[in-house]
C-alpha cells in the first residue's frame, strides 16, 4: 500500500466508518 493509498484507506474508513481489509496492517 502506498502512502497515498494508506491515507485514502484511513479517510475512507473514517468517512464511511467501515473497516477495510486493506486498511488493516
């Protein structure tokens, strides 16, 4: 996951409040 991708994953999780497998370490 790239830095931008990680940031998008976090933002997406915070916005949608849904956990994503890619967001997990």
